[in-house]
C-alpha cells in the first residue's frame, strides 16, 4: 500500500515538477524585483511616482500571480471554462495537439529518436555559446562559420563535404548581404581574417 | 478617404515597392511553410536586412512576410500535420484529414481562397477603421493612454485560456524586462547590475530574435520533422459542393477573426481556434467537422487572415500591438525613427496609406502565387531541417549584430533564445511577454505623466469619463477570469464532494 502511495507521489512530482520549479522561479523574480524597486525609490519629492514604482508594482504582481499559480497547480484541477469561448478554444487545442502527436512517431524523418532530439538543443546552445566567446579571437564570420559546420557535421552527422558546402554557402550569403550590400563592419577579431 | 487611398496607391505602386512587396509575400509564404519559422521569426530575422531600405519599402516587405506567412503556414499543417505557425495549428485537424483522403490539393486551394476573401474583407475594415480610431485617439491625454494600455494588457489576460495566471505573469515579466536601463524622466539605472551595456536597456528586436527565431528553431529541433503528403496540380480543383459549403464558414470566420484581431493579445491563433469551435457548434455539417470537412479548413483559415490584418488597427492607430508579430513590426517602426500611434497618420500619411494599400496588392499576389503553385511550395517541406536551422541561427546572430553594431546584442539574442526555448517547452506564452515588453515603457511614461498631472494623485484617471470607462473595463477584464476561475473551482470541489458524501 505504502509503495503504491509512494509511486503515485513520485508520478505526481514528475508530472508537476517543471511547473512548480518554473512558477517558483517566477515568484523569486517577482520578490527580487519588488525589493530592488523599493531600493530605487518608489516615490519622489511631492509624492510623485519614482523610478522604483513600476518595478515594485510589477514585482508584487508577478509574486502574487506566481503564488496563485502555485496554488492552482497544487490544489485545483485544470478544468476548462465550461460554456465559455475559451472552453471551445481549449477543446480544439487539445484535439489538434492529439492529432499532431498521433502523426509524430518515435523516429522523425531524420531517423532521430526523441532522446536524441531532446539532447540536440543543449548541444546547439553550447556551440552557440562557444562561438560567441570566440568572436573576439576569430572574428564574427569565422566563429559562426565554425559553429554552423559543427552543427551540420557533428550534431546532425552529415558527411563532412556536405557540411563544408552548406557552411560555405551560408557564409557567402551572409557576407554578401551584411558586408557588401549593407556595409556592416563585421568584427574580424584578433586574427583579422574576414 | 479617397485622397488617402490615392496617396496610398501612388506610394505602393512604385516599381521598388511592388518588387519588395512581392519578395516579402513570397518569403512570407516560404517562411510560414517551414515548421519552426513563424511570421514573428521571419520578420525578426529579416528586419536587419531591410536597414538600407526606405522605411516605407522596408515596412511593406516586412508586413508582406507577416500576412504571406499566414498563407504558407496552412500548407505545412495540411500536408504534414505540423503547423508552420501557431495560427495554423487548427488546420492539422480537418486540413490534414482532407489530405489523408486524397484531397490535399483541394484543402490547399480552399485555404488559399478563404484566406484571400478574408484578407480583402478585413482590409476594407482596416482602412475604414484605422484612420477614425487614430483621429479619436489624438484627444487622449496621459490618463486615457494609461487606461488604454491597461485595457490592452487586460485583454491578454482574458484570452490566456486555462493559463490565465501564466499569461498575467508573462505580461508582467515582459514589462519588467522593458524597465532594464535608465528610464526616461529618471536618472536611476535599474536592473543593470553594474553593466554599462545595459544602461540603454535591452534591445527589443534582439530579444524578439532570441525568443522567436533561436527559441522557436531549437524547440522545433526537439520536436523533429515529418514526411509530407504529396499534393498534385490536378488535386487543386475544388468541387462545387466543397466551395458552396465553405462560403458561410469563411464569412463567419472573417467576422470573428476581425473582431478578435483588433483586441491586443488575442491575435490570429485564438481567432482560428474560436472560428473552428464556432463551426463545430453552428455548422449544418458539424458532425463531419474533424473528419476532413471543408468548413474546418475555410473558417479557421479565414479567421487567422482577418485577425492578422485587423491586428494592424491597434498597432498603427494606438501604438499597441495586436499580436506578437505586430509587436516585432512595431520594433521595426522604431528602428526607422517612426512612432506608431495616432500622430503617425498625420505625420506620415504616405507611409501609412502606402502600407495599407500594399496589403491589397500583396494579397492579390499571394492568391496568384498560392492557388496554382501550392504543390510547388509544398516541395519546400522536403528541405532537410538539418541544413535550414544552422542557417537561421547564423542569420539571427549576424542580423542582431547588424542592428546594434556590438557583440553585446548577440549575447542578448543568446540569452533570450534560451529563455524563449524554455518558455515554449514549458508552455509559458510568448505573446503576453512581447506585448508587456512593448507596453512597459509606454505605461510607465503615462503613469509618470498622470502622477505629475494629479500632483501625485493617480486617481485622476477616474476624473475624465473616457478614462474612467476604460479603467473600469480594464479592471473588469482583469478580474473576470480570476473570479470566474475561483467560482468554477469552488463549484467543481462541491460537485466532487457530493458523490463522496452520498
């Protein structure tokens, strides 16, 4: 019996975890904004609105809404607005979501599993962060060209020559538009290549 | 009015503007078609490319991307049950079912015709209403402006569905993000944490590129891609019955879409869902809806196009964006040194009327392009996403650099992309956030002005009848979803308790 309750709790936590964590982050953001708003000065001379008024008011608002949302997640059900326009909308949204999910199988057209797809955004963000850090050294075009090549060849596992062609075409397009047509001075970094 | 239209035609029919209108709607169709690249993404990543254009030419092209993508987005929904844009999600129901029954071409043709009819009717409404509303708004003082903006925020909340609280929270977070930097009228730097880069605030367009381009694209990678259903040229012939059955739903969808499009925060997505839901309740063939009925294609498709056009009314006349994409377009106006709002109609009549007239021309081009060419466009769905997304990301970052001419803008894009990805993944709505970001500085400005006018007394917003009515409407719109939610919750708990007691 105890095992059953424990597994139910675990399942509930797994389902609600991201909602609860996200809402708590929002609540913390609201609280921080309120405190910082108080520091900026809510009212100025003559009882007029000061620079801290909006941050404080909005912070209180976010904190309050987050706590209400937390209450909704923990206590209330996700019932639809019966007999309202939004109930019609939500029912249709659910139908569409089911239709899309039905069409989506485990493997997508590129033969990737859901697990592989879940990991891809993380790697791409990492590659973009590294590219941003390399801008000062290699220049904007070179660092992002390397990032594109890495995405195509390593993350998407395309043949290296396909990656080179895709990267060269993309970079040539960008260079013509931004450098030659718009005359944007793209940073060349310490190496001063392009 | 006729003089304005003449001025509009003179502006829109120049060779340069016609060419860029064509390029805009063509790109819009392609962008809308490709999953993960919605209208907001398209406008955000191509905005930097228009920096060298005349403002009117740039805006004609960018607006063309917006309404062009409404046409293209439906193709992906119909053929691969993967919406190209959120406004065409509902087409995955009947549109995709029609395609599975071998009527893919007919579904594409019906969606193009319904889109065109709705676009033309809603444009007549847009042209008839935008000018008078702008003229009326010229009488607004700070109190009325503040009330209008609060009403705008309140409508976002009203249409946030079961996510009312998330809608409110995201709108407020958007306002908070817009407060970063030194506020006009004050010398205090807020939320800068000692960074000099943040003193002038976060670049709105960079944040939009991050949320709509980087965040959306990465979310799409997580979702994966689908194989499209083939649609041939011969299939494009719509039967007389399909056409007859679509007329009334398309007109109903246009009316609903126009009404919802005018309201800030509602937009094309909500309009398409409402139109579909209404058809399910009132149509003579309601039992067939969901199984591949033409009504289920015509009504939502008409609604999302009508709403897309109608959302330009609050954007142009009041400076309050009607949707996420018009918010990005509003950023484009600012980049070109223009401030949308009532004064724009007086100060830049050639630009405003040229832009509005270009919508007619653009929609005509779209019909000519989409009706016979839909199967050709459908081939674009076969472009491997593996090559597409690195290019979109590259365009996003280099474009952001071009906007700000500094590498910090790219850091903003990266951070906003991260936030946008998680917002999408955990179902935090982006539209309220974007509208909050646009309305934040305007709201604060009118708040400070109202405070100065009332010598610290903010209750003067209730002194003028107009601002009092608007404020009461805003309070009602804020309170109604919350109160009705609580009442419903209590009723549900009571209902649940009765069988337990029995």
